[in-house]
C-alpha cells in the first residue's frame, strides 16, 4: 500500500473560530488526522458583541470533560446572570439558568484555540489564508494564498464565516441582504449605570428590527454595538456608524449612560448572516458550520452558541462518515437534519415573528407589554 502523503489529512477544518475549534475539540480522540487552518495569527480581534451564552458553555462542557478545569483558569471572562431589553420606556428582564459570560473575542477565541493548538492528531496552521478549494473524486484540495501550498483531505469542514471561501466555493452562496445584518461595534470606558452581571439590549421604532447592545466586559469596559438588516441599510441608505450615535441620542437611558463615556478606539464594522433562512450547509465530502452556515439567531443576535453546536454536530457526522466510508451528499444531510431539529425550526419561527413585529410596531409594544409572561420570555430567549 502506498504511503499517505504528509499533506493529506482525513479532515481539514478551514477557520479556527468557535465553530472550528469546537469541531476540532470533538474530534480530538477520534484517531483521525486533522488539520485546522486560519488566515490569522492568534490572538486576533473579531467584531462581535462579546457575549458567551449559556448554551455555548454547556456544549463545550459536553465536548470536553476537562473544559471546566480550563475555563476556571480563563481570567478574562466576566460572569453574566441576566439581561434586560428596553423599548419605548418598557423593560423585559431575563435571568439565566446556565453559566454565561462576556469576554472579548480576541481573548475567548484565543482561549479556545489554545486548547487544540497542536494537540495529538491535530495540525494547526495560523496565518495561512485559503485561496481556492478544488473538488476531486476522493475529497478536496485546499490551496493556500500565501505560498500556493496544497493540502488534500477526504472531508472538508468550513468554519471560516459568511465571507469565507468555503460557503462561496462549496455552497455557491453570496450575501443575501434580506438575511444579513450590518453591524458596528465600539469599546468604551466610563459608561455609567452598568451592572457587571447584566447585559442590555435596546430597540427603537426608527430602526426596527435593528437593535443596540451594551455589554459589560471585565475591567470596567463596555462593548456597545448596533445591528440593522442590510436590506434596510441599502434601501434607506443608512450610514450604520451615524445610526449608532443617533440611536444613543434618541434614547433617554443611553444618552445618560454615555454622557461621560470615552471611546477606546474607532467603531468597527461587521457582517452577520442570520438564520432567517435555511441554507445549503452540506454536500459531497463537505460540511459548513457557524457563520459559514448562516446560523446567527435572528432574535437574540447570538452566533456563538449555534456555532459551537454546529461544530459538535459536524464532528459527530464526520465520525459517522469515516466509520461507514460514506461521504455522499445524501448521507451528509443527516447533519442538517440534526441541526434543524436542534435550532433551525426555532430560528425560523423567530424570524417570522421578528418580521411581523418590525412591519407592525404596535405588536412590538404589545410584546413588551406582556413580556413578563413566561412563554413570551422563553420564545424571545
């Protein structure tokens, strides 16, 4: 039997964010030869709200029995216990039953990546951008941009975000503004009236179904950001950075909170592919996870929880593929079925509700008026 080339892997994971790292963690003891490639060197920044939700932490505990011990040493996290949502002088208060945190993505993603960096059976490659992906009968050839080096794999797992090469090449998908959010984020010091254990979300009739977040970060820092549907941005010619400041000025609560606040750097932009539609996320010899599979919750804006879940489910599907020797699209569909059952159907319901609320703002008033109802609160969460 001919020797397997050194540049051939059973699985190549493109992207080392939460989805890619969760997938690699779940595959660590599989006996498979795995490579994970990221275009950045860690630590690196990622524009995000920096909230690490309870479901994400719960799944990481399930993946790695030693995760609790590692998490205890992660000093950059700030525990959160609840969240409040504001609209038209009304408030809904949510309490968490699961452990949840805030931490900058620069710190959190580096924490996750350090847990899989060059573990046995996992070859990590940083600062290596993927330029092209070529299909072949036995899998894929991954070509890097930096030095045109080529790597072969039997199964390719895309975890490189909505603008990455995997969604574009494997699912032939671009940005759909009706299912995409244009977001901005900035860090501040000196924001008043903040509670370390409480995150805050604001809605304004002018920007519905957009939202504004204010999340405390360890060290007295606040992550403030805003997201608006890209379709609305294009249709109304909205400058999202200007809208960010306008949102603060229009809110009595935010205006007071930010009266003496100091920005810690410039406002940064990002694109968020929301799960308001179910997209292609699998096929012959490939699976897509996280933002590459458009899994951001359309109601809460959380992407990390679903990203980590998709990484875990992709790893489970990968193991089944190698056990059966089946990498065909029909068999891969099981991954999509499991993911849809876990979060897809719920995201679809939330997307419909959000569209109705945005189109008829009086329903938004009603939702906040009855927001203390347990069923309503559970649906929004």
